[in-house]
């Protein structure tokens, strides 16, 4: 007769989680971003800071990008692989969120208030999102393959908690400034510091195509 191993009790599970937490640390720091004319950016909430080469599978999560006033808000969101982004349309007119970004391409088709479209992202990478009707609408979704990422506060400060002890590459990314990297060593129950300087002073807006790969038509605004 085959004996089945007993399931771990709640106390054992808590103990295991506590053991993992005991070997984890925190990464904190600050990001500076230079805008055109050499001005220091005063709102860095569109900067994402993330840890690379961390072999921890993320849990699914949900984020929301609202379509309102012919714009996406927030402009940047970050989700883990397996995460879902909801796109509620709060405009009384049609919008059509789409992306042609590699394996994360999607097309939510036309809908207007109060409908919501959603897409689940299964591949890490940068996803550029547009509206097929309004060319001024754009957003960016950063899909990460581990749970250690965060958006910076408006002042550029950030905190990433519960990072397993070890040596990592940490990056700060912004869609106008690209990325900067730093090497950090996370100690058990310790804090690691990282500071980044991003430069968006030479950024130029480039016109994009619609979902069919064609220029936008001025008649699209009728929707």
C-alpha cells in the first residue's frame, strides 16, 4: 500500500514563509531625470525600477489604464508575466486600444463608456500601446519576469522589498530616457542602495502608425 505524505499544516507554511522573509532584504534609492533644456524633472512617477536575474516566479496581478479625454492614464504601468491590464473607457466616444509589440500584441477593438477591455500579458518586455482612432493617445506597459519591480514616487525615490539575498543588476527605466543600471548586493535583512541618473534631454516624439501599419486618417475623429 502506498502511503501519501501528509499535507503541511498552516503553521509549517507560515514557518517556511518566515524563513524566506528572513533571508530577504530591501533595495531603496533615488532616480534623477534630466529633461530638455537641462531641467530636472519634478515628477518621476513614470519611472520603473526593477531587478534583473532574480529567479523568482511572479504572481499574477492586475493594473488599470483608463481611457479618458482621449488619453491613457497612467501613461506607464508595470505588471508581472501573467498580469492583466484593464482598459476601461470613460469617454462617451469610441476608443480602440492596441499594440503591435511582438508576442504581447493585442487589439481590444472599438468600445465606449461604460465598457472595459482587458488583456493578459504572458511575455516579458516593453509594450507600446496606442489608440487606433486617436494618434495622440499612447501608453507603455512594462512586463517583468519576476516580482521585484516598482514605480518611483514623484520625487524619484523607490523601495523594492523582500528581495532574496544575493547580487543583482537593478535598472531604472523611462520611456523617454531609456534605462540606467547599477549593481547591488542584497544582504539578509539588510538594505541595499542604488542611485540612477536618466537623461531625456534629447528625446524626440516619433509618429506611429495605426494597427494596420498605415498613417492615421483625419476622418477617424468622427468616432
